[in-house]
């Protein structure tokens, strides 16, 4: 199964005892994310480090492990779907996830309730994934 990972799921994965982190370790999926998520992650790196409860060294090791399992896709790979993705979205910042989902026909893993209100692509929360798998 292919899964597009949103930034909040990525941030959750950095906390080793989070459900998202455990699901990420358990799932044998192809994880995909828009490459801009790397900029977002770097922007909130210090906040994420604090919330993770990890040392700087362990945090960076964990980040490398997680990032090595995610295929980051550049904007030009899905830009033709951005306009369609924007239609009906509450938060325009979510458009890359929808556009990428339209491009590769894969669900988005997100706990964003507003994102789930759109009807173009499938949004799976962590709870949804747990219900599917167990």
C-alpha cells in the first residue's frame, strides 16, 4: 500500500512512543510525501525535538531513519493537479497532499479533520489505519 504522509504525521513519528511512530514501524508500505515537507520539518525542528523527548543525537538518528523510508516528491511531479486539489479545500496549504494523491492515486495519512472534509481523495487517520489493519 502506498501512503502519502502529511507533516503532522511526520512530526508525530518523531516521538518514539506515539501511535503514528508505532504504525510507521509496523506498516510495510511505500511512504510518500511532497518535498516541501522537509522545509516545514526544518522550520519546526527545535519544537519537534523538545516534544520528542529525545536527545539531539537520538533525534537526528531517528529523523534519518524515518526520512530514509519516505520518498519525497518534488512539486513539478504533481503540479498539474494543484488547481484541482485547491477546489473545495479549507486550508490551501493542504493542496500538495491532495495533488500528490491525485497524481499517484494513493490515500493521504492525516489526522487533519478539515482535510478529511474534502471529497477528491481518501484521507486515512491513524485510527482509520488501525481499524483497517486490526
